[in-house]
């Protein structure tokens, strides 16, 4: 890989990080800002309210449709052209949603918008890992995660407020315009050579598929990628089903719904801040073990709430404890997963995203089908069990990490 001048010039470095943060934030905003309006979307498009969690699942599914290809392509042709293509595709899909005539077209555009998330994971994340050393990369990922978390933290509340003056169609229009501005930032600040291999050979699709197969035979990689997806399931389920639980089930206003998101996503940010303090003197494996205390504690409390009766306050409190642990561990586990293979980081990151998002989307749909959106107790039980399942792949992965360090 060529060495980019971005490593030595602070202004392009800051501009590059901010442009990626803006693109990532908007890919999440396209989901979270719209969630308070989803019941209005289904009503206006004459569709069943059951489309609310499934529209979110389609958005996640869009994140894996192209990841398998764009990651290796960015290794071969460079991160810059792929980032520009992905951000342009996302912007155009948001603008097109303004004219969506029915629920089928709307869901199709949600799928395309979700592809922008795939470009973030498969292209921009490896780019950041290439620019920074290990500790700095984890810290930058955590800080960018904090910026991205402004979406689920403020998105529902901001969406509720904007819906007082704008329609859901106009919200998509505003997102599309903002995405075009993010594209301009990426165009200006993304270096030409980042991620590019010094080779004139054509892209080898068959060889790429063979490398994916080799990755799937790498136990540490598979275990860590599965753990990444499963750990996020309770949070993903909350994002997808909280409109049904709070607005449809509890009769809360869209503004009240937005306010109840703040403790949960504020807790993820708190976990990221704790990670930032601990990463300087703590090994990544040990940091994840520290994070498991609030992570498992919150989920066990969630199970108890499910058994003995839930209120909105108790449910949000349990989710918030869990979210602290998730914020502490996510960026650290991603770094370990990315470097559990010696293969090129665009391809590895794409496979991490495909595995983790497939789990979030597929199991998220199963959680919805099992009735987690019916009432608070059902959600607490199903989400709590789903999150604790992450210990099955995570513990053997951490054990392997310990043996590797010892060797």
C-alpha cells in the first residue's frame, strides 16, 4: 500500500475523519431520524404497521448486499473511489424517497440506503485503521462511534421535533442534501492512494471468493465476527421495535419516544468514553473482559424485568447498563477481529460486516417474529437472551487471544 500524505498533514487528516464521520452519521440518521415517522409512513402508504421493524431490517440487509464486493475492490482500486461511489448512491436513494409511491418502493429504497452503511463498514473503517496505529485507531473508532451515536441519541428526538413542521418525505429530502455535502467533503479530503495496492493486475473475482472461503475457515475471525453481531442484538432490537413498544403499545407521543432514547444511547457514549480512558494502559482483551460486567449485568437485569413485570423506566435502565458495556467493548473487539487475519483489511472488514450485519438483520427479524414488539415483558426476555448468547463465541475467542499472547 502506498503511504499517504494524510499521515503527516493535520488539516487533511482532520477533514478526512470529519467527512467519514458525517457520512457514517447520515447513514444512521437515515434510519433513526425517520423512526418516529414510520407509523405515519405506513399509514400514508396504506401499509400494515408491522412493516416498521421490517423496514429497519431491510435497511440493515442493504448493508451486506455489496460489502463482499466493495471491500476487495477498495483494496485493489483504493478507498477513495469506492467511498465516493457509496456516498453518492446513498445520497441519491435518500432524495428518491421523497417521491416513493408505495410501501414496496419505499422498502426498496430503504434497502439501497442501507448499502451506504456497507460502504462505511467495508471501506471507511479499514481506511482509518491504515492511518492510525492500534491504540489511536481504537480511540478514533470510539470517538467516531460517539459522533455516529448522536444519531440514535438525538435522531428520534430531532425527528419528532422536525415532524412538527416537515413531512417524512421532506426529511428524506433534507438527508439527501446533507449526504451530497458529505460527498463533497470526502471528495476534497480523501487521499488518492489510501488502500491502493501497487499492481496493474486486473481484479480477480475468483481469487477474492477463495480468500473469503479461507477467512471462514479462520476460527478466531469467525468467533469474533459472530460475537460482534450478537452483542449488538438487544440495541438493534430496541431501535427497530421501540416505536411499536412506546408509541403504539404504551401510547406515548413521538416526542416522549425520542426522549426515552437518550439514556440508552447516552450510555453507549459513556462506554466509549471509558474505553478512551482505559485503552492507553489496558490490553484489548482485558478491556473487553471489564466491559462484560456491565454488559452481562444489564442483560441479566433485563431478564428479571421480563419475568417479574416491566415498566418503561425499568426496561430503559437495564438497557442503559448493558449499553455501557457495549460501548466499552465494540471498537476493541472490532480491532481484534480485523487483525485476526493477515489478509487485506478491506476484504476482512467486509466479511466482518457481512457476518455481523447478517446476524443483526436475520436474528433481528426472528426477534420481531417471536413477538418482542408485542409488549415490554416479551421484549425484555427475548432481547436479554439474545444478547447473552454472545458469550458462546466470545469466551473461546478471548481464550484463544490469551494463548496467542502467552505464546
